[in-house]
C-alpha cells in the first residue's frame, strides 16, 4: 500500500470520527435547547393530553413548594353495563 493511500485512509477515518461526534453534539443540542423548554412549558401549563381532573385528595407540597395533587393522573373508568351484544362482539 502506498504512502498516499495510508494518508488518505487515515483522513477518511478521522472524518468519520468527527462526523460521529458532530452528530451526537447536534442531537444533544436539539434535546436540551428544543425538547427541554417544550417539556418545561408542558409541565408548567399542565398535561394537554388529559382532560381537567379534580383529584379527590387535598394538595400536598412537592419539590420547591409546588402543589402535588396525588399519586397519579389516571382517571377511574366507569364500568359499562354488560350486554349480550358486547359479549358477541368479543368474538368466539
């Protein structure tokens, strides 16, 4: 293998390493500068994916004095009345 070929292969490997680092750097920047503030805004404004919910327990103090309304954001599901049609839809 010629000396020029060894230099070229080294240069290509160096560029691959730089590109791998640069990709990780860009993804970290996107994570902290884009997704972080969005998550913070959603956290402050409430969870938009769930309807408003009045938790039955009294608020307690959480981190930095923020109110904590309970252990979960889940809602209790009201059981539907079992009917013959529902049983048939479940399949055989």
